C-alpha cells in the first residue's frame, strides 16, 4: 500500500467510524441491551409505563408466543427440560404483558452460539456448513457440534481459570497449569474418561494437595492465602485465609460472605460475621511448601516446567483446637470453630481433613447447583436469574424465576452436575434464540430478567482476540507459538489498563480507550494490510479491482468480520448458496451505500478508481471499519 494511502487511512478514520455506525451494526441500532442503551421515548410515554403495557393487545401477545417456528432437537438434548424452560419463561411474559422479540436470524444465532460456547466468532467455512444443515434442526446440530468440540472445553477452562485465579493476580505459568488441569476434568464428550462433574471439580479444588507442577488445582488456594500470621501460628494457623474464604462462597454458593467479614450484613439479616469466620476456620490447617507464589517469580523453565514450584498440604499441628478469633464492631473478641453456613460442624471422631468436610458441605448444599446454573444462565443470556449480581443470593437480590432456577438446579444434580446437559438445555431454549431487537413492550430495566429479548454482551478480552484472529486470518494465527505469544501480550495490555482482582478484567466494555487500543493496534493493522496473507489478501488475489466486482468482495469481508452478508438489494453472484440478509424496514442497502459516490469521495483519489492501489486501500479500510464497529465488538 502506498505511503499516500496509508496517510489517508488516518485522515479517514473519523469518517469511517461515523460511516460504520450508519452502514454496519444495523441490528445494534435497533437492538438496545438495557435501559442505558435503549432508544429514549418521549417524556409522556416514559412517565406512564403501566399504561403503555396495558395497551398491549392480548391477541398480539398470544400470536407472538404461540405462532413461533419449532426447531427439531437432536437426540442429545432432553426435550422435557427445554419445554420446561420455555413454559416458565413464557408464563411470565404473559403475566407481565411483555412482548418477546422475534426469533433472531440464523447469522445472528451462529455468531452468538460460537462466541458463547467456543469463545470466538465462526469462520466463513463454519457459516457455510451451518446453512447446509436442514433448516428445522440446524440450530440444535450447531449446538451439538460446538459443545462436543475441544474448543468448548478450552473456552470454559479459560473462563473458569480467570474466575478462580483472576487474570491480574497470578502469573501466566500458574494460569496455564490451572487451565490444563481444568481442561482435563471439563470433559464434555463421552470418551474413555467419565463426563465432567462440577461437584468433583470443586471438591478437587478445595481439597487439593501437592505441587503446582503436578496438580494444577493447588493454584486456587495458593493464590488466595491472605496475610501471613506472624505470631502464634500453632494456635491460629500460618495464613489468615481471608481471600479464599470469600472467593469460595462467592464462586461455588453464590453468597458474598466478604460482606460479613467485619460486621453483620447490612441488608441481608440471614448472614452474620460468624458465618464468614466459621467457613474460614476450615482452611486454617493449610500449610505451604516453598512459601507462596508471587508476581516477581522469575519465569525460567527447565524441561518445559517452571523452576520454582509451590505446594500445599494440611498440617494437623496447626490450629489444633480449630478456634478462630474475630472482632465485633464494638470491640468484643469472639471465637468460632469450623462451622458451615447452615450450622453443620465437624464430627467429633472425624477422619480426613477439614477441607474435605467443607467440600462435602458445599457440594451437597442446594445453593451449590443453583449458583452454577445462575452463572451459566447469565453467561448465555447476558443476565442471570438474580436481579443484580450473579453471585449474591439473598432477599436483597430476588430471583426472577425461582421455580425455573430450582428445577434446573435439580436436573443439574440429577445429571451428575455435568455442564454439557445444562448448556444444551439453555442454548436450545426459545429465550436464547430471540433477537436482541427491543420493542416498546420489553425495553424497560425491569423487563431484563424476563428474557424477552437477548441482551447485548460485551466480548471478553479472550473472545476479542480469538475473534480478530478468526476474522483476519492473520499469518500469526497459523503459528501456535506466535499466536500464544501475541495472545498473552494482548491480554496483558487489556488487563494492565482495565483489570482488577475480582475477575472483572474479562469485560471489553467498549470504552474510548479500549476502542483506541483496538483501532490503532499495530497487530490489527498489520493483519489487515498484509497483501499476501489473510482475509483482505484473499479478496485482493481475486482481483476485485472494479465497481462491478466489488459487491462480492464486500460480502466476503462482511461474512468474515460480522458473520453475515451485507444488507443489500443487489445481486451478488459469488455467495448464492447463502441466504440474503434483508432489512425488513427497507432502509438499509449497505452495498449500495459503500459503493456510492459520496463514499468514494472520502477516498480523495477518484481518478484512480480503476487502479489496484485504490481498491487495495478501499477494501482494507472497509475491513478496518467493520472490525471497529459495535456490531463486531458486542455479542448480540
């Protein structure tokens, strides 16, 4: 690409960002995710939401709910569970007079399911394969393929590694150990090993012993030990174990006991200070070998393993009496022994470690299955069953569908805590297949937990990177070592700028700084401008250097970046085997707009329109704009 065209790229940046908002992301313009994204109504309508909903014709609601396409389910999915989900969701639609969004189109569905289950957008080849399946069961077949794939295992192992260790609180070598260990246990396919069992995974995490290089599970407790107790270690234990106490109840029970570490819960009278320290006492016999991991450990390796190893074990000579002191707000010092949240205590003639009993108490508690179900529903739907936080059960955070949550939790237990079944039930539900387009009867904040439309979800940093690699087909994507190195540097950059120690560094939430990192990143621009490798290079090799050849080239770029063809009324010969995407309102023709004289005027070199250099810059700029659009960045 010439120096002149490279310079023009940055002169056109603002114009392309403005143009992208108009030409791409049409779905997003019509599909607010929440009250903050919803299109503002006039003041009169905003002041009378009740009258607005009462005006909904019951016949319209019945038609929207009853007259819907019926997908055929695969033999791997329980029709009973899917029906129960649909019945419960539709029941509240009727009771609250909420009009559900229409069914999303197939392009939206494959993109959504791919991001949620394997952590990236689909490739063009995967889109073509999807549309070769029979229409009435292609969604169920897609869900089966994605859940049965190794990428699904890797995706959820990566997701839970961040949840367990956080991205900023541990070094890469220990995250890799945890991810590999989780992938071994997160087996969703019926091979020689038993299917994944979430209760066994959590039990292994809570009771783990040994060294980091031999048992990746020990990293969970090792990275949440808390402060070193300098005095009376034999009485109090070696570490205060405060971080692992709060993270354990939050992740595995959906209960934020950190709120009652220093005082009783201000809003939820069910939880008091003694609950936090009663759980804490189960961990006080943990001892470490080689101290503990720190962020400053040299990253040297011998035979592929880190030089520095760490480990944990239980030392029965620590905290023999099992008493842990805690101070009330009035200065009174109290003591508690290992006591579970429901009052269960250790048996007098116990055999095994305190952590083993804690694992039994947790995995047998009704909140254990509910917490996982609630988190997975939130992962897929953009909103959990709880009104606010996904991991904060209590009267202060009511559940929108208690009967459905209880049912799914019971079924999850019945199917041996296997995430595979849960994911299939949820992804085959009607709510998961709805469009993200809002209407005047489902766009209020209180409607979000009724799941009458798909909420917009920001991509995680991992999804963003892997989706960019899929879209651009960058040369680095073909080399495993280069891709791993680039992925780590990308995630480090996002974590350094936007991370915290509560696992929230996963969200790429569309801030200006994040957008600039994406738009101006040299890796992305390098992948786009590579004329020998990648998506744009493939278009250029077809010599689409004329206005007549441009529509087919534009469609290739759209499919690669947005997983859909452009909305157009023009005939595009090269993709006839894929269905056209029409705008119901008839207002958008993206191919026409991209090939309009006004758009060409932005290029500032109209006399060179027949030159390869002009079309090279043109396609590169279109692809750059697509990758920087809201439609690409958000999961909708």
